[in-house]
C-alpha cells in the first residue's frame, strides 16, 4: 500500500514536470517561424499569442525589440509583464500609421489597406488604390517623416505605428511611444537581398493575423523570381551595365554586395562593379567611372534625370558614354504616381520579381516576349 502511494506521487510529479508553462491558465508552447531569406525579424508562436522580435532595425543596432501580438479575443484573459516587451499590440490591427512607402504594398497585397489612417508625406504614395483613399480624406497627412505631426497622429489614435529608423535616437517616435501608442521599427531596408526584403510581408501578416495569406503571396513572388532567374541563366551573352549618376561631382552606384547588384547578377548581365564588396553605395569620381564604363552596352538608373536632354544639360560628360550615344539608357524615375511619387521606391521592394523581369527584358530582349517592363522605361 505504501509502495502504491509513493508510485502515485511519483506519477503526479512527472505529470507536473511535463505540463507546459501556463500564463493565467493559458498553456504556452513555443514554435519559432522559419524564414527563407529575411534575417531581421523573427516570430515566436505560442498557443495563445505570438512574440515578434525585430533584430536589426538599422545597421549596427545594439538591441532586439520585442513585441507581444495578442489576439483581441483573449486580451482580457492575459496579464503580461509590460517591462518584457517594447510594445503590446492587439491583433488584427484595425488602425495603422506607416512611415515608408515600402509598407504600402504589403497592406494592399494582404487586402488591409483600409486600416491605413495616416502617413507622413502622402504625395510620395503612388498606388492608385491608396491615393483614392487619400483623396477621400481617409488617410491623414502627418507632415514630414523626420518631423511627424504628433498632435494629429495622437488624435488619430492608431493601434500601432510602423516606424522607419536609422538609429535609436528618433525623438518623434519616442514621443509617440511614450503616449501609449506602440511603435514597431521595420528594418526591411537593412536586408542584404531582394527576396529577403520582400519576405517582410510576413511581418505584416503577423500583425493582421494573415500569416497564411502572407506566406502564399511571398511564395508566388519567390517562385516568379527564381523562374525568371533560371530563364536568364540560359543566355550566353552578358551585356555590360553601368548604373547611377553624379551628384555634386560624385558618382553614386550600387556596390557589388547590394540587393540591386544581386538582381543584375540574377539577370545574367555583366555589372561592371559586381566584384566590389563595400557596404552601401559606391562613391566614385567621374574619371574612375568613365574609364571603366565608357563602352558599357547599357546604362540603368541615371538618377532622377527624365530625358537625354536633362542628362546632358546636367553634365556634358554624360554624352561621352557609348550607352548615351546609342540611346541605351533606362530609368524608373518616369514611372510615377499622380503626385510625383516614384513607383519603384514604393513597390520595387515588395515585388523584386517584377524588377528582375524588367532587367531581363531590357538586357535580353529575346526573352520574356510578352512581358512589358513595369518600372524601367527607355529614357525620353
């Protein structure tokens, strides 16, 4: 009888040790989401709520930001230690403010653009769908990104603000956070590959409880990108490519490790600075660029110059390039919204498959016969 009693106690002890941790009666078991490319954020899925971690919101960030994403139907059942998190967000988000045009496509792709209630610098938004909401006064103007009108924003009282920061010393975003409105720093721009940036749609999927939809959308973008890359690999001819233009006598162009250079590589072209390993953009003299690229077959992204006339007016030196003489210069600057926002800077991050197809069509015109370039068009 004594042995039986001890055995029952032992079983009870083992059962207690095996029981998952509970939070106010809600059992927790953690599973971390796996991403194929993105490294700047992670999502820990619990049985009751998720934890979103932003690991690298800007270069050399010293802190990982953690946010609790609580479904609205269990908010009243949970009591969390707020000191453990940089923000607690009720999901799905019903009112949002974003601060970069790159965030707009994610909202539209997920079908939640109606939740956007404010944006700093609405003229930069190109999307026809969101522009219509702006024109109908459904999206409030919040001033400039570096100087957000906090009075208007606090009056809007969004559930969350998606911030875009280059350091932790953003006084405006800190003011918003201190008022009780959560601020999540979005670090998609820090990612080192085009597909990694695009995978941040899963970040938005998490705050809208649309994880499956986000996965499906990204999987299609990835598939289209990889199929286009495989098609380009079949071509033996690699045209030489120059990129960028001068600003105050300094020529800025993508480093060989940049997402832009990676897209050129995936398009199977010979980008003349593909072997550089600098972080960020290259800053070179005109003489250095001309010596290497004067006979380049193609010239892509010549800054914001809309025409050959404007390019030559800015500097007579531009006319010396073979690509200029042969009218083989292509730009995304002329593909803009009604108020002047450049569509590439809005949608290009979310849709690298379209960017890649544009480059392939320009550099290998025999491929993608029925494809019409979306962003890049011949310079006027």
